[in-house]
C-alpha cells in the first residue's frame, strides 16, 4: 500500500500488527535487493514527505522525504549542512535506519532527534545519540521500531556556497554507473575500499544473466538487461569469495535483502 503521510504510515503499521502481518516498509528501495520469490505480508511504500523548517536551523522531515529534495529545499532557505544529501538516492527514514552518507559525512552527524512508532502502536521522540550510529548502521536495525520523521540540524551558509558544495558532492559520484543498481553493494572494510578489492580480483565486467559487476565501479552491480535477483546475488557471492581468497578480507553487504531468501 501507499502511505502519503505519517498518519497513513502509522495506520498501516498498526493494522499489520493487529493482523500479525509481516511488514516491509520501503522508501526508494535504492540500496535493496528484492528476492525473485517476492515479499510476504504487507509492503508499504512510504511517501510521507512533509518538510517543516523551524527556527535555529532545524528542519523536521517525514521519513518518506527524498533526500535530494530535502537538500534542495534547504539550499533555497540558506540552510547549510545538508548539502551532502544531494547525491544520495533514498529517503530520510532509510537514511536514519542505515546511517546513510557519503565518504565524508553521515546522516548521524546532523540528526538531532527521531520520531519512532513502537511495536505498541505509540509514537515517541528519542534523541539521536541514543540510536548508537556507526558506519552504515544504527540500533534501529535490530528492532521493530518504524521511523516516522527526523529533526536535522543545519546552520547558516551563503546560498552560493551551498550550491558549490552540492556540486562537489555530485562530482564525487561521477565514477558511479548510471542505470539500475542498488548503490554500493558492500560496506568498505576498515582501511580499504570494497571497489578497489573487487577490481583487484579482476571482476570488473563479470556477468551473470542480465547482471554485471560495473566496469566503472566494482562495488556496483548493474542490471543490464532483465537481471534476476539471483543473478545479482550470484555476483555478490562471487565477489565476496574472491576477495576472501585473495585478501583474507570478508566483505559485508551494505545492501539489504528484502523478501524470501533461502
Ligand atoms: N576504487 C577502485 N576501483 C573501483 C572503485 C573504486 O580502485 O572499481 C577505488 C577508488 O579509486 C578510490 C576508492 O576505491 O580510491 C574509493 O572509491 P570511491 O571514491 O568511489 O568511494 P567508495 O568508498 O567506493 C563511498 C560510498 C558511496 C559514496 C562515495 C562518495 C561506501 C560503501 N560507499 O564509495 O556511497 O557515494 O563514497 O562519497 O561507503 C552507497 O553507500 O550506496 C554509496 C554509493
């Protein structure tokens, strides 16, 4: 179902709990791989996207808000600090859940507090520091709380400087392939880069069915032509195995698997 507001989202989650339905909430599913076997239960497409600017360079954004839209709206207000969100395909809820970011900055650095819907159907605000964020991770990943909205902090900045910074951030993604992909497949291991390691194993351009390890950036797998999720999974396992064999480093997925996987 489609949730167009926080109210829709809360109502859908509550109904799903009442009927003991498994629930999957997706924003853009930009960093996800959906199983060929589909997803059981209720899938909620989160389009709750109200943005509310407050005094003192605070902004509250619903969890379905597009990060790039938020960055652009902030820019118009002379609200600096959110420029890094411009190139990230995703929503505020998913970003908080997975501590999305660039190599330079993570969303945890600008989140003040988060509104959560608990399993008891009640919403509550919690201070962001209580979510124990780390690289591409938050405490939310171990639980069933749903992000309804988040308050982010920025600061005053000249419009021209905000624009220039946004262009710089977009520039950092110039080595990333266009077309369909799930973004970075693996997290970077400490002190190294998944893309570098996979490339060093000679896997750029490796194909399975309609999927290909991108010749542009080896930590991206592109759906060239009707790839199945199993094609993509095959390449993920291949890359993990080769990097383990050659470098004794076990790569961990950044992408999330949705639906039924054996
Ligand atoms: N590299 C290679 N071969 C490749 C790809 C990269 O040798 O095929 C090398 C590059 O030359 C560079 C290093 O690896 O020295 C890092 O590459 P890059 O600058 O592309 O950054 P990244 O670590 O691969 C991270 C984020 C991206 C984010 C960029 C820019 C992770 C897993 N990925 O990529 O985030 O856009 O920095 O800030 O942290 C995402 O999370 O989905 C994502 C796209």
